[in-house]
C-alpha cells in the first residue's frame, strides 16, 4: 500500500512543479523528422509507411539513416501510446513496420553483431 501513496504523491508533485514527461517534450520540440499531419492516423499500413519514408528521405536534420529515423518515429509512437492503443490500430502500425522494411529493402532477420 505504501507504493500506491508514494506513486500518487510523485504524480502530484510533478503536477505542482509544472513538470512534464520527457516524451511530451520530444513530441513537441523534436524536428529531426518533420512528419506529415496525421501520419499515424492514416487508414492503411502502406500509407503510413510511405508517408514516413517521404519524411525521412526528405529530412536533412536527421542524425541516422532514413530507414532508422522512420522506424524510430513509428516505434516511438507505438511505445508512447502503450495500452491506450486499440488492438486493431496496433496491428495496423505493426504492419506499417513490415511495410517500411519492404520499402527500404531491409530484411527482418538481423545480421551478425560484433561481440
């Protein structure tokens, strides 16, 4: 029971401080990849993947390759939505990952890693 009250207090303290989660700041301020409006609400996995690919390919501010940037943005969105993401939408977004790999000619199987 002590954990519950401690968690509640922590949330209250954050709210009183005016603090926010780091993910909210990243979503609001990160411009490494300028996404098209409503990209994650597009109806099909292919449309989402194509939009992410266009954004990643045209960006000049990203620090990694276009495939990694696009995949990172998609994973970030899925992870931040967490349990609030309905199962049908989660399936569409996961299918968009596979479609993104296909568009970039990447395989699902990871290559050998240096030890």
